[in-house]
């Protein structure tokens, strides 16, 4: 496929990795956080971690919307479907996220809840049109990429005056999560998570542009390189970060220039700000409550806000005690540091959210990396 | 979750819809978020919506930069 295949050339990737190795400064270690789950997945799937010299370490960030969705939000969705008789429409990614009482949306569906997987927010709207006698709630999750489509359907529902459609908004914001990590004790004081720079999101940046990252370069002196999700994009971006670190620069650079502009997608931003406003606080799995890090539906569209329509209260629920998702999402621990990894917790039966989505750090390592942890020993014949 | 694929616009349809070609598969998606998309353009499709356009010239330039960055030259692909 055009714009995919040519960005997956393995020989070229090796050549760029060789250049990175040649340019490293002796005795220096380089730690970069890839914010996005899409990059985490690419790094695991294409073996980029192995391609890099050992002095370069990639730290997985919290940019997987499924992984950061707290139990309390899934509980709200299950409550709507099981106890309030609503049809709950959701992206497939959320179906297996563990919730309270050993439930998930998938298990609630097995108990008779009417839960429908949709590909697009517009499919949820179609469900509402087709079932006028039922309440239809769309569980809307995701970063800045999925928010514009949700905003479009809310606006469309208002236009059609649909009386039975509402949205449970769990849309979150990338820049506030990056700020939260940079302000965290592990990064600022303890130095347990050394971050020399960030790989900036691919598709999120198409929507918000490259300008919002300027703050991290200027205020925190951290280089940011926005990168596409293909393997060559990622390797190239790591090379660009190494060059910035070597030169003592902290700038926003754009490797994904074929799709990302400084100002982003203005049409998408306009519909989002028409329908949504900032939430004062929102709980993230792993990060806790992060101020101004999520979006809620504006009062003008209040009748489409499921939280108001069903007078929902939010109750935070702690994760499983042994689950290390929180520390993994902050970059403090790696998937293999968790006792549950690969034994009790697998993609088929996830205990924590990082094992649910293929972009979660645990699922990515389970699928593509777990056999690399085992040393190859030859047995004499 | 943020998975998106580049696809070519084949036809613009009413109500901000467009038919796209994704490696031979035809599909109808919304182009409400990319009002500038024209037939022949490559758009980035995410959850049934085009969220951005691909700049063909910049894509070529990026590929050239990869080749420049690579220390060992790439084997000509068979």
C-alpha cells in the first residue's frame, strides 16, 4: 500500500540504526519516552528495540487510551447497560478492560447487557435512529484523534433532535498527560525515570499540530520529535532525538511532516471546541487525577451528556493490588517487572489495562517480545 | 486505538462522505473533518473519518532523508 510499504524497508532501518550507533557519544546513555501506544506497538512489532544500540532505551508512555481508562468509567458504562436498560455502543478496544466485581463489558454482555461494538461514532448514532424506544449511549474514549468524530455525532444528534442518544465522554488530552509525567516525582526529583526527550504522537499531532509541544521544549528543555507510526519513521525520529541531545538542543522537530502541520487540522479543532470544554479533573489509570486533562460536553449540548442525563456519579476504584499497570504507564517499571505478567495476566485474560489493547506496553511485549527474554541455549547433540 | 491508514479518495459523495480506496478495498468514510480533500488525494482514515491529508511532496522528501541518514546503503529490494 502506498505510504505504508515504503516506510517499512528493513535494510534502510538497519542503516539508520547503524548511523545512530555511530553518532552516540561515548559513555552517554539515552532514554526517550514514546508517548503513544501506536509507537509502543511499532517498537515491539518491528523489533526496533533490538535494532538500537544498548545505550538507547525506549520508555513506554501512557498514550494508550484503553490503558489509561480507569475502572470507575467502565463501571459507569456497565451500570448503564445492566441496570438502566441502555444500549451501550463502544469501540471494540474497551470490551475486555477489567472493571469492578470481575466484570468487563464483554462479561456484562454475557450477563444480558445490550452492548454493541461499533467501528465509528456514526454507527452509534445509527443505532439510536434504529431504536427510538431505547436509550443509546456511546462510550466515547480516546485522545485527540477520536474526539472530532464524537463531536460531529453530537452536533448531528442535535440537528436531528434525537431524543434517545447520549455520550459518556472519556476523551483525554495528550499535552496535559506529558506535563503530568514531566512534573511527576519520579522524573523531577528521584531521577528514577530519566527522560532525555519524547517521540511525539503521530495521528494526534495531525489534529492538534506541532505547536502544542513547543512548551515542553522551552519550559522543560526536553526535545520532542513528532513521528509517524511506521518503523522507519520511529527509527528516524530516534536518530533525530540523539542528534538533539548530542548538540544540547531542545526543540520540536517534525519527522511526520507528510501529515502534520504546525497548526494541525483547524476544521477538526473547531468542531471539538464547539461541542466540548475542559474538565477540571479526570482520573487516569496509573496517573491518578490529572487537572484539565480531559473533555466534557458543553452545557449547550447537555441533553447528549450521559453523565447528566443519567445523573451518574464517578467513584474511583483501585486497581488489582499485584497489577503494576500504574507504574508501567508512568515509565517507572517494565512489563516483566510485574508478577502477573504472562502468567495470571495475558491478552486472553487481562488483569490490568496494559494487557488489553495491542498498544498497551504489556500486550505489545507479550505478543512480540516475551521470547526474547529467554536466552537461547544450544544443547549439544 | 489511534490506528489510521492512508487511503486514496476515489469519489466525493453528498453529506460530507467520500468513497476511498484502501489497497484495493473500497469504503465510504466521512470527510467532514477534511473539507479540502479532493479526488486523488490521500487521506488518513481513522474510525470512519478522514482526519488529515498526506502531502505527497513531503512524503518524498522524508523518504530521501531516510536514505541520507542510513549509514549503510539499503540493498536494492528484489
